[in-house]
C-alpha cells in the first residue's frame, strides 16, 4: 500500500533538497549561458589560437559522459589542493558541460545572421560591442529559445547526477530518507513529482520571455516554436 503518511512526514526534507537542486541548476544555467556566449565569440573570431582550444573543449564535452566529467573536475580540484564545497563543484561541472553545447547554438545563430544587418550597423558607426549587444544577440536569442529551453531543462535533470559526489540535493535527500523508511516507491514518486514541478516552473518562465519577445521575433523574421 502507498503510505501517504511517509510522504507527508518527509516532504519538508525533500523540499529542502529541492531548494539546493534549484539553486545549483540556476547557478549552472547562468554560468553556462555566459560561458556559451564567450566560447561562441572565440569560435567566430577567426583566430586559430582561440578557435582550436574551443573546438578541443567542445569535442571533449561531447565525447565524454557527464558523470566522467564530474569525476575529473571533482578529483582534479582536490589534486591541486583547492578546498571547494561539493555543491559548487557540481555547479561548475554542470556549467562547463552546458556551456560547450550552448556555444555551438550561439555560433550557429551568429553565423546565420544576414550580413546586411551587420553592414547597416557599421554604416551607423556602431562599435563591435554595440553590434553584438544590440544587433547580433537579440537576433540570436529570438531564434535559439527552443534549443536553449531544452538545454536548461537538461541541466536541471543532470543536477541529479551531482549526488554521487555527496551533494545533498533532491535525489540524495530522497535516498537518505529511503535508508530510514524503506519506502522507495513513495519517496521516488515524490522526488519525480518535485522535479516535474520545477521543470514546469522553468518552462513557464521561458514561455513568458518568449511572449515578450514575440514582437521582436516577428520583425526579425526569426523562427517561432
């Protein structure tokens, strides 16, 4: 029988773990977003000294499972003698993983911008930074919301993997409760439900952004999905 009493009793503990999961995921998403933009700029810079390291980095991230990347970062940080909380290590690992994929999205978006837009901006005597912030990135964002949404959700789901380095996030909290209650079905169902709620909340926020950007998207001719 499904024991609702167990769920009610340990729900506050699960919610506390969910807060850490949300915090780690949010931090990783922000860092990955900024890192993705930086890496994409290096890729389109035309300088091989910048392009080659980024290509190697992206190839490594794409070719190695995230759990291995997490172990490399976790033990690598310990090897160089840096004392860092495990939750921060998990956040950095998630960010470094996602930044590689986001950089490819941004690179493709930047390369798809019609040259006429950039030429017009230069004719208006706009600086490179102004062109990037006012012309390139708004056009890229309008096109890349769907793939970036999928990437953000993937970061949230991958956050469960950081439990293997003893980060007491949502999944780890659930596992600790199971060792006490011996009720895995009830606890895992609740863990899954909480992940679903967080994901739905993230998608709701992204959809709000998409609605606000719909006018700009229509003007720029970007895809709407």
